[in-house]
C-alpha cells in the first residue's frame, strides 16, 4: 500500500482491515475453496461488527464518512484473503449499498443499508441473465405494475450471493414498448417463496461465494421497493459502474500480492546449481516485473479514486475507471502468472496457495464487464475527448510538427 497517500484516519482504518484479515482462520479459506462453505456469512458478520464495510458512506447510515481512496485501500487489504472474500465483501457493501445510498430514500436506507453494514443481513446484485451478459439493456426479466405492487418474473445468472443473500438489487423491464434506455427499472427484492436459487455453479476459482442462477416467479415487490424512478434504471446502472469496476480493480491488487510474496520467499530459499534461484536473472526479473505491475496498478487505482472523489468530468471518470479495470486486472493476472512460473512445478500444486490465487484471479477480467467491453469504452471516450479538445483548440496541432507537414497531397484518407 502507498501509505504516503493516506491521512491518519485512513492509516488507522488500514491497520484495522489488516487485523481483520489476520483474524480469519485458515480453515475458512480452505473450506471456501472446497465449497464446504457456500456463502461466508460469518466473515461478513465480523466485518460488519468491526465497521469495515461501506467506509465512504455517511456515518448516519453506518459508514465512516470517508472517500474512494479509503474504499480502494480497504478493498485491496480484504483481497489479500482471497479474491472471493473481496467479492462477497464488495457486492453488498460497495455495490448494492451504493445504489441505495445514491438513489434510495431514507426509509430504504434505514431498512436495507444500516443492517447490511452491521453484518446483520446480506445482499446481492442481479445483472447478468442466461441470454445476455454485457447486453444489460437486453434484459428479459419483467416487472408488471399491478397497482399496489409489481409482479416480477425472470432469471438472473452468475449472481454472487445468490445463495446466501437476504435481498437482491434487481433490474427488470417495466415498459415493453419504450426504448431500451427508458424501459428498465431497479428494485429491491427480498428473498421470498417466489425467489429460488435453482443452480449453484461449480466454478474454476472464487468458490464459496454462493454464485447461482436465480429464478423469480410471480414475486410481489411492494411499490416502496422501487429504487429511484420508474423506467429510469439506467441512471442507477451508470453510477454502479464505478464501484463495480474500480472496486474490482482495487481488490485484484490485494489478491495478487500473496502470490508474489510467496514466490519471493520460495525463490530466496530454493537452491539450484549451488545458489538460491533468486540469484538467476531469469527468476528475479520475472518477480521484478510482477512487483512493477502491482505498483503501476496501485498508481492507477489511487489516481482514479482521487478523480472520482474530486468529481471530475463524468466522461473522463468513465474512461479512467475502464482503464483501471482492464489494466489492473490483466497486470495482476500477469503477476500471479510470473509467481507460478518462477516456482516451477511446486507452484502448480496445492502445497502452496499460488495455484488457488491463479485460478481465482482469472475471474477478474471477466466479471463486472469483460475487459473487451472496457476497451470499447476506453476507445469510444478517448476518440470523443480527442476531437472535442481538437475542435476547441485546447491542444497544439502536432500534426504540423514534421518537416514535410505541408505535403497535403500525400495525406490521403479516402
């Protein structure tokens, strides 16, 4: 962690997070990976008791009144336990709560935010459907207005906390005749008889998070559980992209760190040809690359977090968050790859945790928007930003800084 970026209150919170991480028993980590624990309620209950969740929310609702830099620091520290621990920690406290804090009313915050941040209840976010992942506006889940309630029907897929959560943030189509951006609403849906976890996924990694397919069958959702305005779920979705993607990137750093540290210790002790393998450049240079990628990732994360805290232009934040998610997750996957490589065959076994970390981190570039979608967003926002600055005369016309810049007959575009 870059401690020089933190004030005294943030440093204190960092130490609290580290103490919490050290308190988690080894057996819980092993049981999560073996799916003997399907959802880590005890872990979240203890995080709530220690007031570690949702630190950027107002104290009145159970937070600490801090900022995004603080949040990223906590997410990085929690990630050290394992990627799935940070996933379950963040889905409720940093995603669902964020939506309710930003778009909900006081009654919703009192009922759903306060107890969740105390670790008394648990929440999950429902976006992906069996027929669509990145195509959010193609949702087929519906919520029909029945005067005194909405009737919810549909399915959601790959829901972390689908098994274990007490309530869900669900997006559903409420106007079948409207344009996609004006047809979807967001609801707070309590677990009830009509909410079924019909399939618990067998995952390559990140096990123990209760990832399941949820089926909603004639679920009566009270009118007061509409979050925000009717048919304006897009507004909630857009704000959710910050905690989804920035939080994901921050926690990926923490999850990759143990692999690099384990590999550092191993290569310092393991000998070949009469000397520690760390003495060979083929080994030490790979760890040098891993450490550089982790530090570069931190630099990007905390710069982006500061940009969000300073509320710079929405389009710039959209680009920076997307860049952070793509660069950091891929960098951390590369760092874990290098860690396994320098350990050789033993790194591929479960004698060391590197193989679990490697498996877990594969999710990072897939969920909360694939990295290919991040590239689409980055490119789109960058081209718009370039031409906006170009037309406004804010940048030097560098095209003319060439010896033959005025050879206009050679500049053929069609």
